[in-house]
């Protein structure tokens, strides 16, 4: 399955535009009254730069300045069923055309009635609502209706569209439920939103475990920058804020070693026991601040503490104190009613921590290697952290007691780990085990990366997808970017360049020259990247120098010195030479001449 074309009649700043995503087909759509047509032509010279790649079907990059509609295109392709219903209500109109097999195609869209003039045998039925999806046959320059996709389960079950972006707008993800990974039965292809909201810590851990497998060693050699050092450890560190100025004190026993700097004291406790008990104690100290208790209420809590059974474990002892503090929070705050939910999370939190092997614990943190076998208890704990991230953010600090980090990573590796772990998670999702084709929508994945990492990005993504052991046979990538490096990796046929008409507030597709292996400076000089290849501050100063030279008859000594200083510090040799010649033309007599 390959997405070959998107037609947009109206969506935000996109109007009456067509976008081609295929190296195999050309599509032409005409909606003029009386001459409506959809023509699909197979290209005579069917050449694809990715034909030697194992699993990569095709890659399309969308470029343009901010506001030209790059992300809007990804929205129309990747938005889920509930979002498409809202688009229909807003009178947005579009068609998506996919090549399924031979002369069979799938069409998705906002309104099936617009296909009436161009589709033979179309059956309009009250049982099918918009947005629609249907299977068609194209032969003898005509489209023939074969049935709505609900009648062809073998088609939509085999295909998944994954969107990955750092930020989702409310149109795509209006609630946290938008990030639930589930099958969208009966209507459209399965679509998934991927981000830290639904991948998180467990996905990173699983991806790194998979990456370091011995049998993946040959694949790892194909990476240019995403090599990882082999000692990338997962680190869990206590992250609890306590107000040291709070005068309210609890008379709690400390069943852990507070003087960890002394060796003789440290030996009294195992590192694991010390760590967990200190975490439980710190939780109670934090809840003193959270509950807003006064000194009178603290006296009541202290009386309760003295009455607690002697046979409780230290964690159980602390959780009983936490219960009393939550009760007082409810007294002091009439809107607080989350006591049982929070206590249940605390219990599960400490229960899983207690199952984790002793060898990972130090007095200060938990350190887990990732170049070894998957540890289920670690996985269960990270999964709990993912669940915690879905509760009310104002409560996170009460239950997120440990920070999660990976050591020995550069910022570039951090960015790639976020991307790769999200893809690893989505493409290994069990409920899509029958799927074998995936369309990956990546919205500016090169953000926050060093230029050298930008240069390597497409190669790294391809290597990673080829390395994955999944049921997917092909991947089609559609990527938005501001990076000229990604553009230089692709022929112009694989690039959609957008330009905005600010007077009409609409965008249009612009033609570009050959891009594959192009010089980066040449690409940067194109208007869809930037209007100048030097910084605006430098450009302003150089413009001022030119104006001063042209003013030559009225220059002061200070202005002449300013001209010489600016020319001297210019790093671009051609620009420097031209300004020097310009200066010499007007002032280059005797000692003033620049060499």
C-alpha cells in the first residue's frame, strides 16, 4: 500500500492543491463543472532512489517556511476518525488516494458525494457516513466503485499510519484519549499518534534493549552517528521537593541510614533497603507541605503515628502516615478527593520497587544497564511511570518520586532515541500484528539536532527501520523539515516545496531545480529556506558599509575606520573580495588601498 496523492479543496491555508507522493504514479484531478475527472497514470520511467533499500518504499519531504502549511498536510493524512468528523463539520474537503494492488486503489475523503461525476457504480447509502473510505478499480481511464472499505477488511487491517511529532495541536489531539493506541474498525486505516504522551520511559528502555542485541551487531555498523557507546545505563534518582523552612515536624522513625557519608553507618543497611525506606520517608515529608497542616493538626498526626502497629514494614508505616496526611488535605482543601487513587499508586510504586533486583540499587539511585536482557520488573515499573503521566498533571509531583535519565548520551542521541523509541513502540504494537504496510509521518524530526546530525538523519532513520524485526514489509516516509540536508538526500520528484501568498493567506506548490546531492549553500539561498545565507545582523552591517562607500565624499574618519573593520572581519571570501574592490575603486589611493 502506498499513498500516491492528496487533493485539498479546502483546509486552512490549503485550497485547490494537489500533492504527489509516489514515484510510480501521476495523478491529475479536475473539478470543473461538466469536465470532472480523476486520471491516474503509471509513470513510464518508474525510477526510485530507494529501490535498493530493504523496506523503504518511498520518502517524500515537505519544505517551506513557517506558516506555509507543511503540518497541515500531515494533519490531513494522519488525523484519526474523531478529528476527521470535526473536519467534515468545518466544511474541510479533501481526497486521499492510495495504490493497493495492480489496478486497485483506495480513496478516503471528507464527502463521498463529490465522487459521483467521476466514479462508475457509486452507491450512496444512509448506512455509510462521511468521512468515507472505499475500494475502486481504475481501468480504461475510468474509476469503478467496488465497495466501501467496511466491506473489505483485508485492506484496512493490513495498513497503519503513524504520526510522530513533538507537539500536537488540539485539532488532532483534543484529549489524552487521542493518544490511546486502538483499532479504528470499519472506517479508515488504523492511525496512531506517537509522542512522549503514549510511549514514554518503557518504550525507550525496550528500544535500547533491542538495539543492543548481539544479533543486531551488523546492523549497528550501518549507523554513522547513532552508535551508542554500549554502556548506556538507565538511571532512576530520587526527585522529591521538601520545604526546609516548614516548621511542622512529624515524629517519624527513620528506618534508613541518614549519614550515608560514613562507611560504618552505611553497612547497617542494604543499599536497596536504604533507598526504598528513604524514599518512603521523603514522601511523607513532602506530604506535610502538600496537606497544608498546621501545628495543631500535626499533633494529631503524631498521636496517630505512635499508635501504629509495631509489625508494619517501614514502607507500610510510611503509607499509613501518608493516608492521615491526605485525610487532612481533604479537610483543608474541599476540592481534594484523590486520596484512594494516590494511595493505590503509592502502594503499587513501592511494591514494584521492592521486586527489582538488589544489584541495581545504590544508596542514591537505581542503575540499570540496557546492553543486557530485558528485565520484567524494570519494565513494569517504567510502565507504571507511563500510567502516572496520564493523571492530572497537578498531582504528578506526589507520585513521580524518581527522575528517569540515560547516561552517556549526547543531545543528538537523546533526540534520536525519542524518535526511534516512538517508532519502535508503534511498529511493535501487538494489536496491529496483521499489518504489513506502514506510512510514517514525521513532523520536523530534525528539531534540536546539531547540523551534522541533520546531515545524517535520513540515513539513520533508514538504517533503524531496516534493523527492526517487525511484520511490516514496507515503509513509506513523509517528512516535514527546515533542513537543507534532508533535501539534498532526495531528488526533486520526492520534494514538495510550499510558498505562502500572504495577501490571499493561501499556500501554493512551487517548482524547484535538481536537489539530489546539491550544495547546501545553494539550497539555503532558495527562498523556501531563507532570503539570505548570512545572519541578519551581519547583513545589516554589510548593507551599511555599502551605503557608506557610496556616500564616499562625506565620510568622517570614524566611518572610514568602520568600513575597514567590517571588511577585515568578513569570513566569506567572495563577499570580502567584492567589498575590498568596491572600497579600492573609491578610496584605493596610496596608503588607503586594501591589499
